[in-house]
């Protein structure tokens, strides 16, 4: 299998994971409900990213942390989306 196909498959897996979690949790990453935490989405996602990096740092990369890698990639994608949304003013209605 060539590298480009592997890239597309890996990205599709992350996309499927994010969509599944979005269906289960709603838009909680981009629009948190703020019951306990009151930070903006970028700060909240930054904390989640830090947690995943900390787990990888402490446990290493292996079969036992593969889900952590997927979560980290997913949070980075969500961070990028939130960042773009913050920089783009909503359309006037």
C-alpha cells in the first residue's frame, strides 16, 4: 500500500472517530456547556491536548497508548476548527 493511501485511511479513521464522538457528546468541544469549566473552547481544548501529551510522555507510545494518539490528533483537529471559527466573524443574519 502506498503512503498516500495510508495517509487517507488514517485521516478517515480520525474523521470517523470525531464524528462518532460529536454524535455522542454533541458540540461540547467547540461549544462547552460550562457547568464546571468556564474557559473558552481554545483553552479547554488546549488543556485536553496537554493531558494527552502528558500521558504519552509518561507512558510512551505503544499499543497501550494508540487511542491516546488518536485522541490527540482529534483534539488538534478540533483546535484548528475552533481557531478558525474564532478568527472568522459569523455571517450577519
